[in-house]
């Protein structure tokens, strides 16, 4: 035992960082000092732990504050419906002044889960979300298509409220076009597929989308990939006019049957809707087919398979470079390849569009 006391005494006096001790310390004192040193170490470790927990709790508390803001402010703030450009401009002014991000979801109403996916994303990514609901006459090349286009503003409002959109912008035609819009947007390379089949359509889309961009000045604008060519045209317009907006393409939302959701689907009978689901089923089968077959044979396969159904008529099915929208002859011609289709379905008939990605080596 005296040996141990001696050793402890030596240790206490030689280690530079040990607390100073009385030279004549006895065994009891040394053991006590030892225990105190251990306890001191444990205490500082404990303090460190407490500090870490406190820091974590602090982060958690800040998260909870944000979450409660979202629950109490975001979720209970009632969506407002505006119909004039002046009202919308005034409503957005405080957000703009405070440098808040503004999300815009342009729609033509008759909203469904496809639109909802765009709105949900916009609400999640921006401080304020504007959803426009406007059946734009300048993009309809067929007056019957315009008059039969489904409209249901009350149902749209109810859906948007559940999605926590902030502003529903539902202007009249006069508010948007107080005088005829004579602007032309000419992007010759985009004059493929829908371009020649719906003359003036994309010019009308550019007119309304550019007006909405000018009014809302969104940070981000959300478009569905169902309208694959529309995104490319809007991108060309944004580059052309050098608009400071980020375009956010959103994936296609489908029914369980595979049919791409579309406002015009409401014009189909139940049987026609079942028939329309063959479009995506065939596109999916063609994915497998395309692995071993040429572009031309894949195109023929899809067109013939769909035309074989009584009640379906393919207007076009093109396999294109997803970036340039130019048709390709060989799979190796583009890194990212898309198949775009338009089909007439049923008695009326209803014109439906869809598309599928064949290869994307650009990812
Ligand atoms: N199924 C869908 N999945 C994802 N986005 C969609 C879907 N359907 C429409 N969208 C997108 O919603 C936006 C508004 O589209 P729109 O109001 O024209 O509805 P729609 O369903 O495309 O109607 P229709 O094609 O019958 O005119 C567009 O950007 C469109 O691409
Ligand atoms: C972008 C759009 C809302 C412009 O009217 C329309 O073309 C649509 O809904 O896809
Ligand atoms: N979403 C497409 C709009 C149109 O067909 O006019």
C-alpha cells in the first residue's frame, strides 16, 4: 500500500496538468483526489453530452417552430381567388418586396390529380403559390374543342384549397386580352408533331404563358411532361425572351390503368376510357420491343397495334430526340429518346396525347 501512495504522490507532482496537491498528502487524500479527477473528467464529458443534446434540441425546436408556422399559418391561411391583373399584382407585391419565392402553375382548369401533383410541388418549393385557371382561347385551333372544353371553377377552387395553394387566378378573357394579342412566337425547330397539326396552338400557348410570366413574375413555373412538346416550346420562349424563371417539368400522373390523366378524359364514356388505356399499355410493350428492333419498326408496331382497336386512330407517333424534338432514324442518334403520340379516341372523338421515354443516356 505505501508503494501505491508513493506512486500516486509522484504522479500528482510530476504530471504538469494535474491540480497542485499538498506534498504531504496521505493515502485517503490521494484516493479522494484520484476520484475527483475521474469525476471531473466524467463531469466534463457529461457536460459535453448535455451541450450536444441541447444543441440538437435547439435544432429540433427551430424545426418545430417552422413546422408549427407551416401548420398554423400556411394551412389555415385561406386561398384567395382573384380575377383581375391589378388585384393579382397587388396581392403579390409584398411577397416580391420581401424577396419571397413565387411558384406559378398555369392550367386551363377542370383540375385532376395530374394538376394536383404540380400544385403540391409548387407549394412545397415556394413561399407563395399562384395557380392560374384560364381556358385560353388563343391556343384553340378548333372552335368546337374550345366550346366543349370542360370547365368547373367551384370544383377547382375546392381542390386547390385542400392543396394549400395561396392564390387562384381565374381571369376573364377580357381581362387577359383587352385587345387582340398580335404577337407571334416563331420557333421553327419546334414546328414538328403538334405544331403543324394544331396551327397557331403554340403561338397561343406562348401568348398566354408570356403574359402570365409578366404578371406573376414567378421564381419557378411548373409544367407537366404529358405536354412534352409544350415544355420544349415554353423553354425556347423563356430563352428567347431571357425571362428569369426556372421551368420545373413534372412527371406524368396516370390512372391505375395507365391512361395519362387529362381534363379531356372527362369527355370519354367509361368504355372509351378503357379503350384509351390501350395507348399507354402499347407504349409500354413497345419499350421491350425497341430493345431489339429499329426505330421505324417500333414506330410501325405502336401505330398498327393501336389502329387495330375499333375506336382508336393514331394521328401521329414520332420517335424524337427529347432535346431537339427532331425525329431520329437510329437509336444512336440521340442520348435521350422520346416517343410522342396523339390518338383520336371514341365517338366524339377526343384527341389524347401521351409520351414515353425510350432511352436516356444523358441522365
Ligand atoms: N396527367 C398529368 N400529369 C402531369 N401533369 C399534367 C397531367 N395532365 C396535365 N398536366 C399538366 O397540367 C398543366 C395544365 O394542363 P391542362 O390544364 O391543359 O390540363 P390537361 O389535363 O393537360 O388538359 P387537356 O390535355 O385535356 O387540355 C400542364 O402543364 C399539363 O402538362
Ligand atoms: C400552359 C397552359 C395552361 C396555357 O394555357 C395550357 O397549355 C395547359 O394547360 O397545358
Ligand atoms: N394541356 C394542353 C392544352 C391544350 O390541349 O390546349
